[in-house]
């Protein structure tokens, strides 16, 4: 199907990005509950992806710095249900406070055009995707923090 301009634009809106996933405790969360507070950086990871784990360690201080201003670093794990105990153990050992959701069938990852990990999207408060990141290099966290600060200032 060829999308017309209005349909293409709506695919970039919060209704196009919207999804519901469970956290480690089995609680269901809609994406809208995060984006309603401000910009959201959605980052996907798997336990086997070392660059993903490194990226999480680099992003965590950004979340801590800006979370009270409305920024959310939403972490989505794509490991299979068989790996859930490893995911939970890792997450709790790191003492991360960022929200963690589970996408064991990678449905949300695929719907948001994820092809490889690490993969991330920055979504502004209006639900518009303003940046897509694939891969991770040292220093990327500084660029991400600059974008977070810019988005928070423009609100």
C-alpha cells in the first residue's frame, strides 16, 4: 500500500507509535502514559547485545538528570520468554530506575521498523518521531542528551 501524506504523518504520531507492553511484574503499560509527560527515548535491547548493555549504562545518567522535567527513557527488552529470568536478574542487579517493558515476540520492535540492535527512537511530546538511532558509538550519549535538553526547552 502506498501511504498518502496524511497517512504517513499519522504513522509518526503517538497513535502510530502507540503500543501496550508488560513490565517485569506483569503490569501493562500504554506508550501514551509516557509520552503524555514529555519526550520519550525508546531504546530496544537484548541480553546478548553487548553494545546495547553499554548504551544503557551511558544513558542512565541522562534519565536521572531529566526525569523530573518530563523526560522518559523507555527501555524495551526483546529477549524471548525463556530468557526472562536473566533479564530480570540483570535489571535488578543494575538498579536501573528507567521503565522496562518486555517485547518477547519483537512485535513492537518490528512495527517501529527495528532491524538490528541497538535500535532507538526519540519521540517528542506531540508523538512525532524526531530521531532514529541504529547502533551505538561512544559519544552518542552526548548527542542524545543535547536532543533531550532541546526537546524539553521547546515544550
